[in-house]
C-alpha cells in the first residue's frame, strides 16, 4: 500500500467535498490517500473534537439522511460508533471513538472509497 500525505488545510483529491469535516480549531490528526497494489484507493481524514461520541454520531447520521446518502449500516458499541453510507459511486465510513492514549479525547475518522 502506498500512502500519500495531504496538507492539513486541503482535502485529499478523492475525498467527497460535501462531507462535513472538522470545525475551525479542531486538530487534524490524519489526512491521506492510500492506494493498493491493484489500484484501489481510499481517502482518510481524522480529526479530534470537543464534541461527544453521541453528538458526532447524531450529526453525521443526520447529515447522511438529509443529503441523499443511503445509510447501509450503523454500529453502536460502548467503545465506538460507526456509520457506513453510500451515494452514487462513493462509500464513506465514519468511525467515532474515544482515544485512550489521549485521555479519552473524541476523534472522528472519515474514510471514503469508490464503489467498484
């Protein structure tokens, strides 16, 4: 897998522009495009937020429902929440959890990839 880091002030080229990302002042932790040996790719942006896991889960769930995305699956565990949504030829996974290595600070990991 080849990984190309992207400057924090830019979205990865293949990342859907309509997906809401961090608010001003929230820390961007990861921002990259990964390409596999067979040409498959994914774009990932991860940020830390002062919001709770439940608040971010509701925010993204509402966003997808109101903007023409099909919510394929959700998973609500005690340690994380996950939303899997599709629109046109794109699938997006939103993983929201507390980072134990950062005193439980909440992060949001958004990964998009083309549907083959």
